[in-house]
C-alpha cells in the first residue's frame, strides 16, 4: 500500500502539473480538495482520467470522486480494491 | 425607450426539421430529434445525439456545391438556414450588400480538421482544409455563397455565441452603422467536442431531462439558425412586415468558473435583468422563458436559482427545448430564438420533454402547450463556458406598433457624430520586450520566419496553484490585461472583449493529436476547456471578478478588429463606459507549419510572431490618456464607393499604419492618401504576423501619438517622419477582402 501511495503522489503532481509541490508535501490523510492541496472540480476530472488510464477504473458519475479523493490514503485504498490493471 | 429592432426573416436547420414549418410541426407534436448516432464517426455510440438528418454530401448536393470544393458541415448547414432567412425577409442583393453579417460558431471546420489532421501534418492530400479550420472561414464560406455583405464578424463565446451574435447585430443597428443585420450561427457535431464534453462528464447516456431531479447531463445536437433584423425605417422602406420584435438584450459574466455555473446563478440573473431593463419591461410582463436548461445537474440548478430570484412569484411558464434539439452548443441561441418566434407566432408553449420528477431546489417546467395568457413577450436564455450569459427579450409584432409611437427619433444619421473615446492604457507581450515600449527606441529585428513571444515573469500575477493548468497564451493575456487595468485605474471594466483567431491552439492540438493517435479514450478535460476561444476573456473576468459584458471574436486576421468595433459601438451607445479590449494569439511550431502550407505564414520577408495586447477604452476624458479613439469602420469586399465614403469620413491624416511589410501597398491606401499625402508606417516588421497582430498596430499607434515620435523602423522606405502627429489611421486588411480602419487622434 505504501508503494501505491508514493506512486499516486507522483502521478497527482504530474497529472495536475503541481509545479511547486513535492511528494513529501502531500500528507497521506490530508484533504486533496478545498483546503490541503486546494484542488478543484477540473482536477477531480483529471484524476478520474488518470485512474482509468493507469489503473483501469472507470467512474460513471463525477460525484463518486468526492468520497474517493478525500485523501491520498482513501484514494489508494479505493484503487487497490478496484484496479483492473 | 430604445428604437424597436424588427425581425423580418428567420431560418432554421436542426434535428427537428430542415426549415421553420418542419420545426413547428415537431414542436407541436412533441417529437424529439434526439436519437442514436447516424452520421458522426465516433466510438462513443453510447451517447444519444440530435443530428440534422441529412448527410454532409447530401447537403452539398442540395446546395449545388461541386464535389472537390472544400466544404464543412458547419458551413453547409449555415448556408441552408441563412437562405431561408434571406428569402423570408425578401432581401435583394443590394439590401444584403448593405447588411452586416454576424455569425457564431465555436467548432468552425473542426469536423474536417479532426479527420485530416495527420494528413495536414504529414502530407499534402488535404491542404485545402487547413484554411477551413478556423471559425472565420466558416463565416466567410457561409456568407460568400450568397454574395457580399457590408461587413462580416464571427462571435465565439461557446454555448452563448449565437445569442451574442444577435446582440452584436442589434448594437450595429442601434449605433446606426447599418440598417440591416443578418445574425445567427451554425455548429456541427464533432468528435472533438463530443469527447471534450465527455471528459467533463456532463453527457447523459439517456435522453436528456432538463430540470428533472434525475437529470444526468446533456445530449449534444447540431444545427444552424439565422434572423434578419432591421430598423423600422428600413422595414418600412422595403415594404416588409416584422415577424417579431427584438425588444431587449443583456449579457453578463458569471465570473465564477471556466466550465461550471455559480450556485446562485449570478451571471444568469444579471443577464436576464439587463435584458428586461433594456426592453423597458417588468418580470411580470414575460409570458414564457426558453431556458438554457442543458440537463446537467449544475446548469439547471443554477439557472433555476437565477430565475426564481428575478421572477419571484411571477415566474412565467419555463421550458428547455434542448429536450427536442439537443444542446446545439454555440448555435443554441439562434435556434432557440427561432423556436421562441414560432411560439409567439402560433401562440403555443414549447413543452419540456422528458420531465417527471420535481427538483427540490428548482423550477417546474411547462408540460401543457396551451398558454394561460397570450404570449406577448418571451425571454430566451443562452449560457456559455466561462459564465458567458446572455438573455434576449422577443416580442409579438403587434408590440412594434406601440413601441414605434413611443420611440426616440430614428438612429439613422447618428454615424458621423461619434462621442470621443479615450485609450487610457495599451500593453503588450509579443516578440518585442513585454510590458514595455522599449521597441520604440531599440526594436529587436528578426530574420527568422517564425519567432515565439518573449515571455515575462508571470509569477507576480499568478500563484503556482492558479497557473497549473494555464497555457502560455492565457498567462500572457492575463499579464497584459491586468497591467492595462492597473495603468488605467479601472478595476472592473464594464466590458471585456477579446479577439483571437485560433484561441489556445496549443491545447486544441493536444486534444486533436490525442484523438488521432490514441483514440477516444482517456481524453483530458483541461485541453478541451482551454481550446474554447472564450477561455481567455473568461479568465480575465474570473480573475478580476468582473461581471460586465463579455465577448470573444474569432475572425481570422480581423479578430481584434471585431472586438474593437464592438467596444466602440457600445461606448457610443452609452451601454458601457469602460472596455478592456484584447487581441491574443499564440503560434506553435506545428501550426506554423500548417499555416505556411496554407500560404498564410512563412511568406518572403514575413516574420510569424505571437500576440498578446490589451487596450483600455474609456468614455471619460483623462489627462493621462494615450490618445483618442475617434472612429472604427469595418467593411467586407467593399466597392470603390464604400472606400471613398469611409475615406471622406476619416478626412486627412498625418500617417497611415498599414498591415503591409515594406513597399507592398494596396489601391485602398492610394485612395486614403490622395489628398494629404500621409506618411506610411509599418509595424509587422517589428511585431510580426499573427491573427491578432492588428491589435499591436493600434497599440503602437496609440503610443506614437502619446510620445509624439515615430521610430525609424516604422517608416516605410521612401517616407519621412511626419511634421506633426495629430491624426493617425490604422488600417487592416484580412484575406484581401476584410478591411478595418481605426482613426486615432492626439488626446
């Protein structure tokens, strides 16, 4: 799981082009949206594309992202349970 | 009260019919045009769409367009609908040649670009279509089928484009520039925007259900629709009866998000309110609202809030006819206007198909086509990305008679008595040192055929968080805009108007390349969002919380020109007091290659550059003003007579800033320089060529007048510096047919 978390942090930074953020800056349980990294709805859509491309998880409803993107830990948990690649 | 604007012709092509009578029959029968994909070639067959039910080949055959001649579906649908409107209004060739043509589209020729993009890059099989790509090409192709118009413009504000084209045309009439305007737009379905909307996760796999609690997104549609609008004096002279009246209009910016509406629908509220005020009506006067009602959870909730706020207990029947036509994106404004006109004519309410479940926080749409009260005034909403919100008030033709007796004297003759406007700031980021006038003393002169912009440090305006998704062009546009606002001391301009030939073409290329090489999976939302032309104007509004008028023109090399003309007209009319006018275009190495093949860039002696330029226009005199903006005139395929008339209006000038490089010139310059022998100046040798380079010409001229100097490099060989610098004419010529003349005078 720790490996997936580290992997995810790198991918979030890359996909969302967070130039001034390093993986160490992202706490495992800190919120990704609103406070914390301050991501918005377009970032959520970008993460949905990333999950489909990298882990083969297809979300039908963007509202599902709300729960999944609570933190990197929650996201990693969801991915490990649902990944198809 | 404003002089009434009469609607004397209309034409429509959509999924529910190829003309007005078919459209009416579908509306009355409750027959939707939304169904399974038939013509668009895409992998996404899961999405229902509303396609015009004839193939592109058949459209071309019906119009007698020979095989082998480049044609795009947008143009063909446009030609079909435009013909109906011209015919109903009984416009003669002479009438048309005196009329402004304002066309709206966002996809332009994308249907062919997405098929041939790899060919464009790697071979010469379909080079004819490269120049068909941009929005302005669709405008010219549609207009030219019927012959010359007096002027042509292209609005591109995503899903409110056609509503804004109607507004622009109405301002043309009110300002007295022309007495007739033909307004509307055309938009075909493309894989590009189907995938773009899919990446935003706002497409429904079932038939859309606007304002229903279970709504899950929109269905895309396509079509074209036009109106002929004219002054009462013109209609009377031509002996034509109005089919309806355009009573008022409003445009406001939500200034909230690039793709989402604010929870309280502030922009929508302001647009509707302005339209009512403009029409001199109360909310209780409105008998029907054709809502934007896309069927996305966000729009319908936000729009409901805005309508409930404005209308309170007096909410008239509301429906979204996107349940019939699908969401026809940039043309929805004129398609739905024609639907409103049919409703006024036939006195019925178009119903809201597919509605079953009440939204807890929303309106209840109309399901019964029989109106409780006669339809006298109806409101039509169109909202676009970036919170570009527009609203039109349309009235029964009987209202015209009442209005005529109350109206102010005719506007004819207003031209020529323009109020002075001041340019209070002019800034640029280009291939010269940015946010500086260092080029006046020591311009950098380039030998290369293609140079990229010299960027400035954007960190002073943008945090890394804010800039994470922005392409370079957006950052440049923000830098010039914010600097112009700071210099002029205007925090919230009444209008933010942008010209851009290609928009953020780098992002368009990313999505096109993805579709061509990786297919239709995993398309990212960011490039799609930024590919929309009005992203630039919206960004400035969002960043500065400016809720005023917002518009974007994408009209080839005359993009900035259209923006300047719009601002100038509205300042003359007193609709606005300040306007931030921008011209923004980038050029990627790939796209430079394509435009070189198309013969536009890479010509001998020419340097292709990039442009970001912002001007602040102000109706208030200011001691710090750079100069006065005294006149803006545009004309398309003008006769010698038209040029003579404009030359007389302009009078003698000390110098003409021409779009030509070095000794090139045109017969028009000869006419303009006949009496006073003005000095000819050039600016593209310094700033390069780009679709919005004209903005840099106006920018440069403003600074020449302010500093009372002419850099040596701007003098066309054979001319010497003028003795005085009081009156400067800045001229543009786009594609050998589209002219702009801007007169600047010493402040």
